[in-house]
C-alpha cells in the first residue's frame, strides 16, 4: 500500500514509518521539522527511517494547501496516517491560535486534499485529552459529552468532527485513534518521562505537580503501532478507538519506576496542579480489542526499562 504519514519525523511517526517499510509498504513523509523540540532530533529520526528502506520525504507545513496538494498528487497515496500536530496541553494554553491553525486547519487541509485526489483511507491521531474531566472511568469511546479543558484537547476533538464530516460527505473511510500517553525510545523531550530522565541524570530537580496521585495510562510505542496498523486494515465508514494500556500509573509510581531503571534518585520540586491537567486518563480498550484485535503487551516497568536503555545509550541526551 502507498501510505503518506504526516509528522513522520516525530516520535510516533518515525517508529511507524520504520514498521510500515518493514512490512513492505511504500511510504512518504510530510513534516515541517518545526522547533517545538530540536529539529536535529527529528532529522536523526528521519535518518533512522531512511535506513529502514526507501522513503520519500517532503519538508512542508500541513497548513499550506499547496504543499499538501503537491505531496498527495505526486505520491498518490492510498491512505493517509495523520500524526502531525502541535502537541501538549500546557503549551496550548500559551499559543492557542497556533494550535488551532495547525491541528484544526491543518487537518481540514489534508481532508480536502484527500477528497480532491481520491484517497480512500484516513487515519487520524486523536488524544485521550478529548475526554477532559470525565465523570466515569475507564474512558469509553461512546462517553458523552466530551468536555475538553485545554485548547489542545479542543483542537483534537474538532479534528475528529471534521473527519466524521468528510467520511459522511465523501466516503473517505476514516478511523480516529485516541492515544493515551505514548512513551518509549525517541519520546518527545517535553513529555514527563523523557524530561524527568534528563533532569534526574543531571542531578537537577524535577517539576512535581500536585500530590503525585494523578494517573496516566502510559502506553508503550510498540503497542500503539500495533493499534495503528490494525486501524489501517480495519474496514469501516467512520469509527473511533481508544489505544491505551488500560492500567493507569500514578505520578508517584512513575517516578519510582524511572528511578529504579536509571539507577538515580529524583529530586522533587513540588508545585501546585496545573491548569488544563486532568486527574486521570484510563482507557477502556474493550472495543479496540473486539474490533481491531488490539491487546497491549508491554508492562509499564518493562517499557521504562527499554526507554532507559535507549536513554543511557546517549540518544536521549
């Protein structure tokens, strides 16, 4: 299959492109290499992808309709896996307009180009953030209403609605995947596990928000990839799936597990809870298991061990 991956230079995207190439797919990447974190790290990710097989790489912004149309018309993908986004809850509070432009307009530009050039399948990377402060756990795909409490979450929910609109109007077979806190080698440096590892290794305090009881449904990268690949093969008009581990880990336990894997003690910089943060994320994955065959295999301690091995080898520095 010919597959265009937006955001293919990123953490999830680069791993996904390697896996797609290993499976024999033709792959093209569209990524703007923005400075949300080091463009050099993203170029290193692209080098790793290129080492896995022939890949077409275009540097460009998904907000630009001309760039997107050029990419799609020249490569003629049968499917688009749309991972490119401005990510993160807290940065979205500081730059909400940028998040709207990238995550909402950028998604609409891609969908319109997919319609124009007859792309049959569209896989959209959404987020567990869309659930907001949920009134029940675990989070189910049919929970209503979704009340996002950050601009980032709101843009991801808007992206899902645009996907539904284009599936309804134009028959683009679409799957939206709600990712739950993905971690592993190449994780973005702004995310807690990677950020804490860097600070702990340097003997510096880590920002510790609240009382440590907040929980996150950390999901290892290999398990996320299995879900994305299953969604690519899943035949539907439009559907939404949670991709999580269904075993939330408290902030306290995350720090302890990281201490054990890295062999160093965390210095805590105690801070109040942050606006936009939710108390827990917890995926109900029964639907994903039933329809996609999704079954995460990686326990948190094992995933952290693999991350720490990558980090100690110098890739995380």
